[in-house]
C-alpha cells in the first residue's frame, strides 16, 4: 500500500505537468491574432477644394470624399448644409466610422458668392492696431472671385502662415473653417469697411487654438 500511494502521487504530478504544458489554441485571422482583436481605424479625405467657391447663378455639386477602412473604400456620412443659392458660407463635415465606433472626419466650407463681389479686389497690406498703436501687418492676395490668400490673418508678430479668406457679399468677409498653415482656423465677429469696392479696414476675431478671443482691428 505504501508503494502504491507513492506511484499514484507520481502519476498525478506527471499528469498535472503534462496538462500545464499544453498550449492554448491560437487564433490568427484578419480580425484576431491570439487573444488580441485587430481594430482597423477609418480614414477620410475630401475630393476637391476645402474652401469651395460657388459663383453667382451656379449650384453646388458635392465632389464627395474617399473613406478607407482596412484597405477598402467604406461608407461615410455628410452633415451640415444644405447648401443653398443664398450668398454665405456653408460648412460640411464628412465622417467615416468603424465597427467599434472610432471615427475620422474631414471638412469643407462651401462659399456661395453674390454678384457684387466679382469686381472687387481687396488685395493689399493691412496694419493691425492695438489701442491705437500700429503693429504687425497682414497681406491679402486675390486668387479668384471673392477668394484671397491672407498671410498672418491675426496680425501677430513673426507669423508667416496663411489662410483662405472670402468676400462673399458686398462688404461681408470671413475666414471659412479650414485646416491651414496655422492650424484649424476660422473667424467670427467680422466687420468690414468697403468704399467704392475698396476694403479700407476690418475687424475680426480669429478662432484658433493659438490665438486669444479679442477682436483684431486692421486698417489699410
């Protein structure tokens, strides 16, 4: 009996060691490796211009976007708008989402122009004034009807990055929401002084993570 007990204990230990050495079944496929699930994140990029100009009398046809998930195109949604023929700025957001709820977005600003802006040219250099004291300058260059490249839109010292600004109706100006050289940027509280089709001064507040919330005043 004594020897039988020893043999039985030895057998149980061996069986336990054998069982502990067995490997779990490993899964490897397009969605899982071992116990880890693979998550594919979506990406999306718009077709066409991020600031899309619509001339008077024209209607907007959305160029759309391309959304990718795991190497293949996937569905996306568009929010914002609808874009009408009324002069103004219309923001559209394009979004793709994966099965886990992770999303990717891209944006487009659609600018509908009024006929009054076609003959206007706001190109020139404008000086920012703070408490009546002249500071840094901002330069506007016309690149199309109602559309301008504006270097240093906030009139901040040492800034050389630019944005797209628009003049969409008579004396209405704005920076449409856009990913620019100075980051995600737009404007609010715009007020422009236009005399005989010439921009002589304006005020706007720059919406950008690197700027404050104060209105910025410029004169030509």
